[in-house]
């Protein structure tokens, strides 16, 4: 597996439960050091997809390769190099968080004692805290989940609702942690309902409904995604729509006719073209589409 090869590659992956498709026709590649968000309504298939990538569930159809290993055969297999946080992960309640990690490390013999201490500190837990896990707050348990996922220095990190139980300061800490981990080359694939955090941290976002990827948004694009154009007359709308400029009419935006343009030129260049066509421009401005607007447009 070369450094430029995808960390994970999925081709037409589907998962059938009884008569219901939880996933259908999923095509996806994850690149080294990339942070990819996975969002959609409840029941969209987010956890199912993570379990398939992690080797905890077999797909009904399709092919996938994860960390150079072909997956999806008749037997479950988890490739070495995956860190995983799923909801409702369990720990031994009567021993400390550090002791839990030491037991897990003893089974796989990958993480050293020094690495466990370092990872606990990295996620904001005290390695010297001897209190049993049953006394931990929800936020502390979530940090412990992150520690177990990180302690083997994974190349692929799968996170299902990683902000669960974290207070605002904890969410800020998590954002920095994941950014640092990705900068070191780890690929992160996360599912979350917190659209603002997803938008802040992710390079790409997949919008998913009923097990199908509807949109793959590249958030690294810094230019305006749309241009809002308000014109004086109805005939100006027809002129724009017939001009070859990609545009759509917006209802209820203004008392005057309003269009959203997908730009193929800068605003000054568009203004010159529109004026040449005789369009009476009242207002023109860049409008960067937010993830929340994209989400509501698809799922409202």
C-alpha cells in the first residue's frame, strides 16, 4: 500500500437487514490525513457503515478495501491500524480508566505503558486517577473512549458521535486533538449531529439519507458557493435564465425577483455580463452556503 493509496475504498456497498436496506450503493474513498464527516437524519445508516469499515459487520453487497486489506468476505475481520469509538462502548466499571486501557493493551500487545499515559493526557484525563470508571461523568467516559481508540496510533479513526457528553471546553479540546491527529497523517471518519463542529473540523462532508450518499461536499473550497442576485423586473429573471448562467429562482427572499447563481466568474465579471444583457441589477452579493442550509435543503 503506497502513501498515496486510499486508506479505505468502497464500491457499491450495501447492507440489507431483513427487507430493509440500511445502506445502498455506497461509493467512497478516504485519503490519508483527511477528516470526513458523515451526517444525516437518524436511521441514515451512519453507524452501520462504520461497523462495516471496521470489520464488525459484513456488507450484503459491494466491495471494500481498508488499509490495504480486502474486506467483505464471509468472515469478520478488523484490519490492524483502526481506532474506533462507537456509542455505548463498555468498560469494566470497578477499575480505573488507566487499568481498563492496560487490560486492552495486554490483549493486543501494541500500546506500551508509556503510550497509555501519554494518550490519557492527550485526551484530558489524569493517568494517576485511581477512581473506578463507574464514578466517571459522561464526558470522562467519552474521553476514555477516545483514549482507547488513539492509544495504538491508528491510521484510520472511526468516531460515532465523538462529542457526546463533552462540555463546550471539551468540544474545543476535541477539535484541536482531531486536527493534530489528522495533521500527523491519520484519516478520521466521523458521524455527528453537531453541524457547526463538523463544518469547523472536516475537509469533506457526506450528506446521507436512507443509506444513500446524496452529496459529497468539499469544505476546503473557500470561494463563494453561490451569488445572490436581486433584479428590478420579472423580465430580468427570464433574461438571466435564458443566458446560459446557472441560476435558480428563490421564492420569498425579497419583494423583488431574486436568483441564486452558481458562479463561473467573479462578481465584477458577472456584473459586466448582466449589464451588457440589459439586466437591471438591484443587488448582488456572495453567499457562502452553510452546512446547515445544505442539510435543511436536503432533509427538511
